[in-house]
């Protein structure tokens, strides 16, 4: 009885971490592709000089997990010039400027458009994630 419980637990933990690793791998691939496509600069300031440039999700990936891999929902932004402020203090002038730039880049109805995209996205299962990872790997090779 004890052994059985143990093996079920182990399997569950293992599959969660597989999923987590796959999501991290897709995050990385997508970052490489977006960097290649858009030039790698902070899109808020149109500058390569901004510090720690990385993908910033316009609608937070915690609250909108189905938009995590949506290019429309990803802006390349410096952490200290923009990303940090949009996360921690949306009223700060740096965050206000970042949101203004997002409106310029994505259109003023960007939230509605993202919500429409979100509604069409499936919940990610392992097959979806593995297929997406494979497709992105192929795309990065070409
Ligand atoms: Zn910047």
C-alpha cells in the first residue's frame, strides 16, 4: 500500500517537471525567434542599450496562461527601464510610458484583441506543447 502511494506521487512530480521544462524550452525558443525577427532591441525605447532586455507579456502570463506563447502578447523590453515598473508600480512614469508605447505598437484596442486571441487558444496539453516546441525549433533553423 505504501509503495503504491509513493510511486503515484513520484510519477505526478515527474510529469509536472517535464511540463515545466518543456514550457521553459518553448519560452527560450520563442525569445530567440522574436529577437531574430525584431532585432533584439527594447521595443519600448527602441534601443539596444536598455538593461536586461527580455520578453515582457503585455497581459501577464500568470493570469493569462493561454497567451504565454502569443507573439502578439510579447514585447521585448528592458527590465529596469520598463518591465519592473509595469509589474510592481503601474502608476510610475516608466510604467505609464511603457503602456503608452504598447498602445502605439499594438493599437489602442490591444486588450480586446488579446482577449479575442485568448478565447481561441486551447489549454496546453503535452502534445500541443511538444508540437509547438518542434515547430519553433524548425523555424529557428531556417
Ligand atoms: Zn527600454
